[in-house]
């Protein structure tokens, strides 16, 4: 796991010019390995921060990211913000992350101003194990309900996965909370899609299987503190043709729905060299 202070440090973007930023990568240790590409959740988190720059009175409503190519953990990131619209209620930008001539991701970041409720409803949280009582550490904490092991190719189960997650000690800032949740949402839907299939697990990713996120859309509903536990309730309703689709809702321990996300990804046999 990655230390929370390391992740927060990677969210501090350096201004490199008008609507341009430079960013560093989180140190290896978040499960990707030093030889793998930069974790996609990091790129989404940094896109959130870039989209918020200059819009202190707003929060992110929706982040839609397309992953074009993997980013190298050994090189810094160049981030360009292309403003699309800025108004009283909404603002939007295209955020591009690249390394030299290599375009890695492009995101559409939609911002919103807070308004009072006109109508309000929300789905309830699923019936699942309560938030863990383990003490906080200085790392991003993850607790998979029922100790499901999505890495084990023989651990077959339904195409669903409940995961509790928190970032102890994270700053109490709405934008950082949204960026940290974006980081957390990228890690589990491929494994969720693998669960019903014997002989398929995340331990085979980048070994005998080619896996990777193609696009990810995250919508925020309510504010929340990232330092507290959040439940990510995942479900993969379809996999086929070398692709998988998943969606999830995010709840507080009190059962409040605070965000939702969907993801398209690749799952296929790795080429035989």
C-alpha cells in the first residue's frame, strides 16, 4: 500500500505555465510494482486536482477519463488543462496527461457549484459487513469484505465485491477527498469481473493475461471525508469479447450514497512471445 502523505504530495501540482502543470508519481508500493505502468487511479486523482485549479468555489461533479497509453513511473507527468466553459453553476475542462510526446490520459472534468435540494433521493447501502474497527495507519487502508481474494485464480464467486477503504490523516479538504476517492476507485472492478471464472485472477495480470482500464467515469453526489471509511460496492454485469464492464456505488458507514462510478477494461490472454 501507498502512504497517505506520499499520495497527497503527488496531488500538489507544480505550475508550469498558464493551464499547465507538472506532477510526480507516487512511489512504488501500491500494488503495481516498480516495473509496471503508473496506477491509473493516480492519474485520475491528479486530473481532479488539475480540473479544480482556479475554481475554488466549485467541486467536481463528474470525471470521465480515457486511458490511451500507460505512463512510466520513472518520468514526471505533464498536465495540460483546456478550459471548455466557466459559468456560475458549471465549469468544464479537458485535462490531458502526457510524458513528452506520449499522450497517456485525457479527461473531461465537470465542475459544479453547490445548490439547495429541489428533490432528493438515494439508493440505500447494500447489506454487508460493517466498517472495520482496525486502527488507522499512515497508509491507504483497504479491507475486502469476507476476505475475498481476487488475486487467486481458483477463488470463484459472484461478480460482485464489497471493499472498505480510507485514507487516514488525509487533509480535510473537499478537492483532495475527491481526488483520493478517484485513486481508490480504479483498483477492483477488473478483479470483480474475474470472480465467476475459474482459472482467472488478478495474479495473472501482466503475466498470462493482458488487463487494463480503457475508460472510467466517476460521479460525485455528496461531500465526504476521505480519512473515514467508505464502502465501494462493486458489480460487473457483463464480460465478453476481451472486455469487461463494471460499476460501483460508494457509501459512508452511515449508509449515505456519496459517489458512483463505471469502468470499461480489457481482459484477454497475453500474446505468446
